[in-house]
């Protein structure tokens, strides 16, 4: 094997880490046939079988395990070179990939990006709506908006703000069922809560109230579905105060109730900090999200 496409290595590592073509394709924003073809081409080029294919997915063979560490190192070096090249760009035009939580990506970023487009028409944006922490080291994104402090080395992070959380419900629901006057009144109402996530259950426990998931008439772990369920009048839920203030159909409830704030951070890899394009978008995002957090 004298020459080969570096994309074959990238696809191999993605399938090895994901364990299936479908998940690897989702992570790389590619297609299953493309990744399957890449794996086969690499096996032919190397003259070894890297995976055992089965109904359970793709399982590494001994040869695959032996090759994986070297392949990861090659990917990391390639990513480092890409970051270094981006960091030395002199033009503002081009693509910037941003990852953010489902709520921020759906309800906050589109209007911010529209304003960015007015001032920087040469910048293209890709938005990844995910509550998973994207890997900036692998350039899953150029900029990450996170609700936890980044812990990776070589990541530059700026804290934007602490987003207040508030109890809320649709006016249509409150007109029908009445408005709670104290925290204990919540137990007499329909509640919107999480399904498998126990954050809200733990929140009630903090106030000395024991509930389980069956107390929530509407349950979902998807943040967008959660918010839309509140807006539609399914019951009382919890949301970012800034999001509530932007929706005329939703009212804050019991504003004096002490709820934890949600920290919001803006992060990027150290190597891309000098890219005019990424720097411009990062600064714009920071200012706009700061304004959003103020309600």
C-alpha cells in the first residue's frame, strides 16, 4: 500500500468508535454507503479484515484493534494541522460550524445568525443542535455553546452568563386551571417533566417534595418537545427566563421560587483563536447571547 485517501482513515475510526455505520454516518454527517465503501477500500488497501460485520453492528477484528491506535493518532495529527491552518487564515469569509443545545440552536441562534448575515454576508454557518458535548479537538465544531464549563485541554472558554430558570405555563392552561400562589400548589396541577432524566425530580426533592416521573402528565427528554409542550398548554414546566420573556403566550409563575441558574459558556480550540472568521463569529455570539441572557 503506497497511497491511499486519508478519508478512509477518518471513516474507519468513526465506524470503530461508533460500532455501526448508521451512528458513524450521523457523527460525520455522511452516508452509510459511503462509510461502508471507505471501510472496504481500506481493508483492500491494507490486505486485512478490520471488522466483523453482523446484525449487532461492526466489531473490530484483532487486526482492526491493532490498527485503531495508529489511525487515531493520524486523525489527531490531521485535525491539528487543520486547526493550525484555520488559525492562520486572513479572510473573514467562509464557513463556521457552531454546536449548541437544542433550545439555544432552535429558538435563539437563528435570529442571531440572521443579524450576523447582515453584517458579514460572506460567512456561512452550520448549526449542530445537540445536548452532547461536541469535541472541539476533533473539530466536530469550530465554536461550542455549552451549559457546562469545558474541561478539555487547549480549549479557550468565556463564560457568557448564568441563565435564570423559571417556573412557567401557557396562559391558556392557567386561564383554565388557575394560577398557583405558592410552591405546594404545583402538585395540584398538570406538570411537564422529563422522562428518564431525573433533574426535575431531584429539584422537587431539594424542596422536600417527593415525586416520581408519573407525576408529570407530559414527559419527554427532548428539550424542544418539552418547551413546545409547555407552550401548547400541557401543564406547568421550567424554562430559561429569557425564553419565557420572549413568548407572549407563556407566563412566569412563582418568580420568587429559588431555582438554580444555567451557566452558558462559549468555547473554541486554542489553535483557531486567531482565525478572523471564527473570532468574528465568536465575538458576535458572545455579545448577542449576553443580551439574550439579560432577557
